[in-house]
C-alpha cells in the first residue's frame, strides 16, 4: 500500500510517503490509523485529532470507515479551503 502525507501531517511524521504491506486485520482507514499510531509518537501526535485530517483512497475522498487493501493509495491531508 502506498501512503501519502501532505502539509503539516507530512511535517509531523517527517516524510511525504511510505509503502507498507498491511495484513488482513487492517480492513479500513480507521484500522490503518490505529496501526500507524502504534509505530511511534510522531504518528500518534499527528493522528490525535482526526477532525483535522481528511482521507482519500485512490484519489477519491472517503470516510474513515472506507475498506482498504494493499493495492490502494491512501492519502492523509488537512481539510481543504476554498477561495
């Protein structure tokens, strides 16, 4: 799975992307976040307030309950504003 991080999320984690293989227990974006926050304190801090994080799967906005698999591209980014 390809994971992309943008803006302050990228800054907080210290990278803009990573590729991981998820196991069968990780079925949703929520499960993925739970996995990531257990990696280290940087992830835990970034994902501590999910109201300020949006998610996409394969370039489509999705909810935290969206099903995922190893072939997906998941992106995490702050809410977008118009102008």
